[in-house]
């Protein structure tokens, strides 16, 4: 019993917490869904999942009062996993990029300036305040992996691919050989106000 908007082209009253950046895979996204009639959360999950592709399914649902604030302003941080396939790369490059010292050194900087396109012009942005955590993860299927946690909110944000491309550029003294185009980014979680 989904609720729909009014007008010529009614749409389901469904809103996602935070838009995914282009090219980023979402693993556990949050959304508000309004119903016309009460339903047990477990029943909602079961009924919706019967109609979705196996790759896309509801994990869980819970009831929220209609007077509760929407999800978007409640999102405090986004958690990402970033992978980089290093097919046949030199062992010293692999060791350098997977070193915890690389992440520690990068995050110890007071400022990490990156250039981003904003309204048809290139501007420099300090992404250091946005980065909450960056750490190397276990290698998987011949790819290096990092965990990246970024603050979310009104201050504007920089795409995780851009941040990681600058890390690669810094680590390899500017010689990235197109590796930044092979970064695979997945958003694994959204952290709401009041959550750890």
C-alpha cells in the first residue's frame, strides 16, 4: 500500500538519504518510504523483496513517525571501500600503496588541497576536514583496497574517487599511469546522527 504523490504523473513517496556519486556502487543505502496503511516492517521487507531482482533487495525496515525529520539532514558520514587492481605492477609500488604509513602520513597533513570542477570552473578545495578515516584493507582478488570514511553534510563534498586519485598521485610522485581511472568505489554504509 505505497503512498503516491498527487498530480498528472504520480510517483511513489520514496526518498533516498544521500545521492550516490556517479560511478559509485551502493551496498546498504537508506530510504524513507511512505505507506497508505500500516504494515509490519518484516512483512514490508518480504513483500517488496519478492518483486526485486536478486542483486537488489531490502535488508530491513522500521517504522518512523511521519513527523520525524527526513533522512538526508541526519546523515553524518559515508563509509566507502575503494579497490584498485594492480595487475602485474611492480612489487615496490604494491608495497608502497598498501602501506599503513602512507595513509597515516597523508592524514597527518593539516591540509590536502585538490582541484575540482564547480560551476564551469576549476577550484581548489581542502579535503582534509572531510576525511574522517583512511586505512588500507586486506588485498582481495589482486586488488589493493582501502577503507575511507567521509563526513557528509552542508559543507559540500568531494567525490571519493577524486580524493583517492590525489592519494595515488602523491604516493607515486605524480606518476599514476591512468590508475585513477581504474578505482572502484562502493559506499558500504551511511552513519546517521546518534550512531557510532
